[in-house]
């Protein structure tokens, strides 16, 4: 969100009466196409899964939550509707495959575009992947992968992008699954963009979305990137230090290759005076829309002038040193570095709260670094790479498998140690109960002498740690109990400790004086 300088549309209503009025009034749309505010059911053609069918898919998450291997969290910024979307789909094409994606919408209807891509793109990718696995013909036999929805000049440029992305020696050094999946990626992205243009209820003329996605199958990782969202990995170096490795390139207009393609298609690339570091894409004869990315879904006002929807595909073989992958929108990367994001996720209280911890840190960084700006929407997906189940991941009360041999017999040293430990735990429990009983009897004894002084052992008072001291970093502020919530008042007092709110005090005085008069 915030990557396009087009004016935002007013918030859409949800009532049936509003939808009826909207169907009859279409003159206020940027692209001239019909638009419905429903947004909760965006049907797709060609046998696409409906929203109800997607909701019943096992292992698919698209809201704030977590599973055993992934967690995801999004938070609305202060620019309006949350235009970020995300999805995690376990057992995607097989039992050992998983799909993850983060989508950042922009423009008046970017939130609808992002959600539509979130729901439709994984289904299209899986369908194309299954088709290619069943012996379908190659893309060169079926025609160009590039979409025919662009002009002839832009279509030739897209053809060049496709041909340059295929290396003749790839099949010799990459796994067998990569080339079919890569071709499926290009087909799915082409079909997705074509569906957005022809969709009867989603106006994508000046609205669009980024997409950073991954498919993990076993130890094979394939990433498809479109736009300026980013994927990074937390891995261990030779010294066993946790480092950040960026897996994607932010496809922005300031890249020489992207700028050359846009200019070749008569588009313009330049930055505004008040933000000289942000290059934007403009129409040839009009200072609009000012898109801050070189590739995106939708935005068909620029598709004839160099903006393309061809993803950048990359492959990586995972190792035991790789720990987790982070997919996030630019609302996170605008204020946090790759290393900071990796450290925050690694130091999160639990895996289930890692994505939320990163989003919370990004929101606070926005307030600290840009106190006068409105923070952007943030969406994060964290995928943990469990090559082997670590002992610390075993839940409490679950027996440790290492203590039991494969034959089912328990070894003698481990059994004796376990029995001794259980006996010691029982003794400690009994002694604590005796201490409690004695103290209770002493307090309830009414026959003792008056001068007798009975010491009372008060339980130690656990001092709750300060939630955000001045000497603590943002990552330390996150490492608190999962049930804690940050209120707006606490955020104000942390930023400026001298700030007083006299409204509360004056309200107390008025209520006290009122009681006196009564």
C-alpha cells in the first residue's frame, strides 16, 4: 500500500442496499470498469475454487495465526484499509510441499486485488504444476508464456524476459522438479494477470498488487517474486552465527534493467523532488500514476508502457544450517534491515508469535524513525525449516523419543536416572506440602501464648519486568508474555514520558465535586 500516487477511493460499504446502488452507478471508477464492494466472494473462471471451497482446504491459513511449521500476521497501517494479504498452504501439491505468499496491494482497490491474487494464484499454480507433471507439452510448444494482453511492443519485451530467464544448462545442475515448476509459475502468473483484466467486479486499471511466493518441496526451494516485497532467510555461517540472506531482488524502477525496459516501451521513470530516492513509473504524456515498482499484477494503465507481470524465479537447495524464511511486504523493509528482521524472529518468545513480533517491531520503528508519517500496512509470513525435530520443540509432557530404543526396550541407565528424578520430584513435592501444612497450623493455633512471636514466611514478590525500558532494544520489548497487549496510552507515554493527559484528572475532579453537591 502507498506505492501508487493515485487518489484513494472512499471506503466501500457492506450493506446489500449499497451494492444495489453501486451496480447502477459506475461513473466514478478510474478504469471505467464495473466494481462491486462485496469482495467476499470473487469468483474466478475456468473451474477455480470458490471461497467456501478454499475455506475448507486443510492446512490453508490466510489470517493471523500459526501452525507447527509457519506463522503469519498482518496489521493495518494508518493510511486506510489494510491492503496486504498473505497465505500459507501446507501439503500444497504433495505431503512434503508447502506454498507461502505475501501480497501488497496498491491503488484505490488494491485490497481487493491482493485478496483475489491470494485466493486464485496458488490454485492456478498447483493446477499448472499438476498438469506439467502429467506430461503436458512445454511452453515453447504451446506458444509464448508472455501474456497477449499487452501491446505488441510490450509483448515482445515480455518474450525477451521469458527467453532470458531460461538457461540452457539449468537442467544439468537443477533438480527435475524445478523446470516444470518454473514453467508453471510463468503460466500461473500470466493467467492471473489476464483474469484480473477480464474480471467483471474488480477494477485493476489503476490498482494492483505485488507477490512474493515460495514453494518448498523437501529440501528444494523455488521462489517467485513480482514487485518490491521481499523474502529473506535466517541461516548459520561457518562460525555458527545467525546471518540474513536475501532471496529476492526488489523489482523497482531504479534498477537499470527494469528502467531500460520501461523506457523502451515509452514509459517514463523519475523521482519526485520531495522523495529523490523513490523512482516511479509514469505515463508518457501524463504525470500519473507514479508507481514505485517495475512489475506488478494489475495496473493495466501501465501495461503498455513497460510494466510487466512476469515473475523472477529463483532456486535454492536448503541445508541443515538454514533455519527459517521470512516473507514480508515493504511496510517491514522500509524500517527494518534484513539482519534486524532475522534477529527479531530468532529471539521471539515462541514460533507462534514470531510473525507478530516482527510486525510489532516494524510498527514501533515507524513511530521512532518517521514520527510525522503514517505507517504502512505490514504483513509477515515466517516458515520454519525443520530438517530434524529438535528436542526443544517437543511439547511439555511428550515423551522423549531418544530415551526409547527402536525395539521398544528401555535402557537401564536412562531408566534408573528417570526413576531417581521422579523420586526427587516426589520428595520435593512432599516437603513443600509439609511446609504449607505447618504454616497453616501455626496461623490457626489459638492456644499459643500471647507473647509468642511466630515468624511468617511471606512468599517472595515477583517483580514484573519493565515492558520497554530506555536501555532495551525493540527486539527486547517484544520478548514479553504472549498475552500482553500494547495500549495506545502506553505507546504515548513511552515515546514521551513527560506527557500528561489532563482530561482524566479533570474528569475525576468533576465527579468528586458532583458527589459533594449531591
